[in-house]
C-alpha cells in the first residue's frame, strides 16, 4: 500500500516522450550496456520513470540520483528534481484505488570513469528507493 510518493519503475532508454492518458513512448528502453571507446567518457542518458501516490496523500518528492561505480563509490548525478503527483481537479475522475501515476523523463550527461557494473541509485527525499543497473564496456581488440 502506498503511503507517499513511490517509484514504480525506471528504465534507461534512448529517448522518451510522455503522452496523454498516463502513457509514454520509450525508445530503446531497457539499455543494460553502454559502450565507450575510452575512459573517462560522458554519455548522454535518458531515464524514464513512473511514480505513484495514493489520494489524498498526493505530494511532492525530491528526486536525487547517484552513480554507483564498480568500486561501490557513489557520485551525484546532475541536480535534484521535484516530482509532483497531482490528482484530477474533479474527485469523481479519481483513478481506481485512488492511486495517481505520473511519468517523469530526465535527460542528463553521465560522467563515466570505470569499466564494469554500475547503477543509477534513485533517492526520494533522501531515501534510496530504486536502482537501475547497467554495465560499461570498452571495445575489445583482436589478438
């Protein structure tokens, strides 16, 4: 049961566009590998996520992201974003179960310093809520 704003899912994708009626188009969703010709590198990323809150507990939440590197070091990614979950003005239009869901689409450059397994750690109001894993790989050269 939801008691505050929660992240239902998040995905790294090539691009995303929010549509009407609570839907979104995700292009190239589910990226699990980033390939880089060398390190350090900067990769442009798009992160799509869906957040939810139960009426009448609709509220705002502060989203912060950190990059967890293979050595478990965490680095801040970009600035903070405020997520607002707002229900319909007309209470008769409330969704089933009173749960309001909204999409958030974030685009940002990501500084990559190491090869290996990474994750984007998503924090709402200072609490870690969701992790999106991915691997960074360098090109292999034939012997």
